[in-house]
């Protein structure tokens, strides 16, 4: 019996160690956000191959836009995916606070959030003005250089009543409202400041409606918006959760049909499409409270759409032969990680509420555990349980992409190579090299495999091999929940 127990214990330990959700995987995702920092780096910076950069951002426009995050393997600070990533990190800090605290990762998560929210506060010097982007994708992509050596223009782009952007402004309002919830127990004064900015930004987004990529044409090629109605609902929902004020709940109820909240059958959850997130959050409101009075029927419609998204995720179609949720060719794993995070959160709301079931259009019923098992299957695929036996979370395990499409990671750090790397030199010497990157971009979730589970680890393969903020952010909450 003792021998049998010992054998079983060893087997269980091996299985647990195979996917260390709350250890090296989770820690890596938060290191990625440190590697993406722009501005003056703090003394406790853990990613040592990075140094100060972008220290004059916004100065040409007479505003301080130093800080924030570089979007991916480039050096543009795109406001829409940065704000979405901050919202998702904040959601993780709110819903999975206990898990993150037990793993000693809550402080790092809050630091990652604050690096973004501090920047948004600086970018919002007036109630109806938001600096939405720094840098231009076209010129930035002509150079392959470290952020510390940037020679490309650092133009700042703003949104105001004459050039509105309800989608980007609304997402930033959501980020600050969600962050105010995340900081409420830790820094009540900072939480209050965040909420002031969130309220003002929501009023700006709603009062001056328009799509941001019409006002900022340079963003359209990289992060084109499909509309702003979902962001207005998203922001109002987060503001309701942060304030408990009926005004914001009434807003999402009054606009539920006209803005598509109860009409849209979402097929993705992403930096561009927030409908599924709105539907799950409002299901939380419905499930957490016994009665919402006159709002109940509309909230039930939101839940029906949240159920529909869940069923779409769990159905057999829309997946690769290896079982990966597949949405589109370019950087597919950002959609996978977001959907898995959403299902992990929704499974918790269902378990805590009175209606612990998902009703599918085909008559099936799903239990909360079904949603959580789906989330786990996607996380396991990402961490190595896939036909390539490859971890798509860089630095996790023994087998992961080593030629990641990332400028800073692909060139030796300034402490190793002290001379500046020029725009063309980076392409000539480092971009085309077959060697692995000298710096590991720990925790970056790359774009991932194609629809046949195939992947090519080449630096030029930006569709599959570039990590992003919006892809990596959902992994924080997902991994902490699975742990």
C-alpha cells in the first residue's frame, strides 16, 4: 500500500508540474508587460535587457505622453488594444484577486495595470480630450531597432469633439473604471482618481460619437474599428460595477437593442469586439442579485447571448484538428485566450448564481464545469498540448518559439551592444538572422498555429510569431483561475 501511494503521488506530481499554470506560466505573462514598458523604467524592473525609451513622447505636442506600453513587436503605442489589455488585467485582479494573492502575483498584476492607467491619466488632460496614439505604424515598421534606439517619428494623435473616437475613448473609460475596482482595497485615493477620469471619458465618448480610425487614419491599417456601440455598452457596464449607480445600468438597458447588446450573437471577444464581454458581465449582474425589477427581462436577454457565445466556443466546429479555437489567420491566439478567459469568468458567475446552467440554441445544456474545461483545454494547447508539442507562451517549458518577431528581443541589449543599432542595420544584421533571439520575451503569447495546427518559427512570420498585449493580457486571469 505504501509503495502504491508513493507511485500515485509521483504520478500526480508529474501531471501537475506538466502545466504549471500559477507558477512560471503566470509569472511569465506579467514579465511580458514589463518587457513592453515605454518610458523611464523603475528600479525594480525585472526584465533587465530593457532600458529607458520614448522619454520625449508627446513633447512636440506640448503634452507628457511618456510611459504606457508598446503594442507588440513594434514601438507604436496604440490606444485601443492597450486600453483593452488594461481592462482585462483589471478584470483578472477583481475576479481572481484571491488566486493572484495566494500566488504572490497580485502586486505585479496591479503594477502592470498602473503602468497603463498612469499613462491614460496623463493622456487625458481635459474632460473632452484624449491622446490616443503615439507613433505611426507605417514609419515604425520601416525600421528594425531597439526601443532604446528609436529614430522613427513619435507623433502624438488626439481625439476631441472635432475628431471623436467613441470606441477608443469608451474602451479607455472601461479600463479606468475596471482599474478603480481593482485598486479599491489597495489604494482608495488612486481608485477615486481613476473613477473621475472614467466618468469624464464615458461622457466624452457618448456625447461626441464617432469612430476613432476615421479621426486617426494612421490606425486604420493596424487596428481598424468595426463600430463603437459595443464600447459604449462596455464602458457603462464597468462604470455600473464600479459605482453601483443606476444611471449606468439604465444606459445599457435603454440602449440594449439599438446598440446591439441583446441582438448581437458574438463570434469573438477581442480588442475590437466587446459584445460577448458585455453579455457575460451583465449575466453576472443578473445572477448575483435575486431581482432587478424592470431590468430583469433585458438582463435575461443579455444572458441568452452570453449562453450563445459559450455554446459557440464549445461546439465541435470552428476548431483546428488539435482542438484549438480558431477565429482568424492573423494572431489567432489572441482570440483564443480572450474566449478562454471569458469562459473561465462566466463559469464562476454561473456557479455562484442561482441559475448554474447554459442553455444552447440546439437544446443542449452546459454546466459551469463544461466552460471551465473548455478554458483549460485551450490553455493546455497554448502551453504545449498540441500537435507541434510547442509552447506558444514564450519561455514556458523547454520548447517554444526562439525567433520571435520582436525588435527589442531580437537585438542584444544596450548593456551588451552599447553602440546604437540603426534603422537599416537592424534589418540587415538581426531581422534576417537564423539564430534565436538573444533576449527571451518571457510570457509573450505569439500569434500561434494555422488552421491545421502548423507553425513556423521564423522572425519574418509576424502573423504567427509576434506577441501582443491584447493576446497576453487574458492569460493572467485564465492561468490564475486554472491554478
